């Protein structure tokens, strides 16, 4: 669980960095940070969908991870499609 929580934090940090870089007009760095966030998110998904790893996560922990991942997915999606984030 510590690894997964750390991965969540990394993903969140990269999303925040991507948003900041975009705000200051540094699109190249924003894209790189967003790509790093996607990698962290992908790692989380892979671990949660692998029965070998998932069996070590209880229902409460799974809910915590799922909720945080949903929030991050929304941020990643709005970063990738900024025109749709205003609706």
C-alpha cells in the first residue's frame, strides 16, 4: 500500500506541475510532466488490476485508491482536453 500511495502522490505532483507549467506558458515541460503523471497512473492501474497484487489490498484501501485515482483521472483528462474542462 505504501508503494501505491507513493505512486498516487507522484501522479498528483506531476499533474500539479503540468498545470503550473501550462499556466506559465511552458508547454514542453507541461507535456512532459503530464506524460509522467500518465505513467504513474498507468502503474497504479496495472497493480490494481493484477490479482497477484490486488489480493493484498483490503476493501477500504481499494476504495481510497479508487477515489483518489478518479480525481486524478479527471485532472489528467481536463489537462489533455482543456476545452472540455470548462463545461
